[in-house]
C-alpha cells in the first residue's frame, strides 16, 4: 500500500471516528469531547434539584481537567450550587423552559430544561 492510500485511510478513520459524537457532545480542538451528564432533557418541579457533571475527554477517551462554567439561558429558572466546578447541582426556582449550558475552553454544549 502506498503512502497516499495509507494517508486517505487514516483521514477517513479520523472523520468517521469523531462523527459518532452525539449532538450534545462537542469536539474540542479536534482532540477533546465535552458532554453534560445526564445528557437527556431535564424536567423538574419548582424546588427540585438535578445533579450535573461535566465530562471532558481527550482523543483516547480519558477524562481530563479544564475550567468550566455552568449557566442557564433563562436565568430566572433557577441557580447552580457552583458555576465553576466540574460537578454542580441545579435548583429549579420558577416555571419555564430554557437550556442548561456548559462552557469549556470557548466551546459550549447544552441540554433542554423544563420547570413546571
């Protein structure tokens, strides 16, 4: 097999391998994956809480540490126990809908939230 064929196979494997990320995963710097756990949409009652964890992995799917920031698109919905920790607890405060947003190294992922 010549070099060109090997290179094309490598490129195809690289593209296919990373296209398996879900819509709530984000490829960082072509070598990292950012994800919110739980990844499913969240539905809470007023006063309810939800534990959230930032998952950040390298190209080998090993967890790595970077600074994070948690936010919510509709800030009236509720608050976080810690907006800069890898793990946080969201407390629902008023009815409505929005997105919980995790930001890391300039990239963001989100999950939908409904409070009723």
